[in-house]
């Protein structure tokens, strides 16, 4: 299976991150959220490159056998009801060919440790209400639904629920 390496993402990872994101979204959210909700590949690549060129992009990749197999993105919570000590996992995607191999859990753990080092006391993550795979994943790792829900325009038919975990 090869050694798993977790590291901060770099500009050289843009293409691989976009590919993982598209593949995981297409496979994982089939029937829940359309790929039309994603930015175009060029737009997403450009935005990601700009983010990675910034001072603190908060993106980590999981690499196995020289290939990026997943990524996590984190930062301060974007929610209006969040305190300043609340961090957020804004994205966590693993290549479908590597699902159930421990990569997602390793990336989430890396993200949580990073948030803790940055002084956050809790972490939140949004999951599609109808996506039982991700909900079960977060619950198995100690996240609990805190009662918050949202429905974003870009995911018109897919409600989301928020999970929270103390760090």
C-alpha cells in the first residue's frame, strides 16, 4: 500500500487537488449534489493557485507512492455564530480509489492538530444531510451534530448539517 505522507500543499499540487476534488465529488455526491455546483476546472485551478501562493493557505495533502490521494482545507470558522476560537474543516476529499484506506481519517487528524496549534478550541465541518457516508465518518471520529442546518444556492436540493468537536 505504500507509506502515507501528509504535508502542506504546494503550487505543484494544484492539478492533483482539483482532480481529487472532482473525482470524489462526482462519485461521492451522485444523486445529492451536481458537479454543476463546482467551479470550472480552470477557475478552480486559478483560485487554488492563488490560495496556495498566500501566506497561510491551510491546505494539506496526503501523498502515497508519489501521488496526491486526498486533501484537507481548514481555517477559522466562516459561520456568523462561531466564536473566534472555532476552526473549520472547509474541505476534506479523498480519491475514490483510496476510500476506506485511512487517508480521510489521517487528513482530518492532521487538520485538527493544526487548528489546535493555531489556538482553536473546537472545530466544525458541514456535511450534506443525505450523505450518510460522510456523516458516519465524522460521527465515528467524535463529531456531533450541533443542530445547525443550511441550504446554499449552489447546492439547491442538498441541505447541510453542521458537526462540531472540541479540540
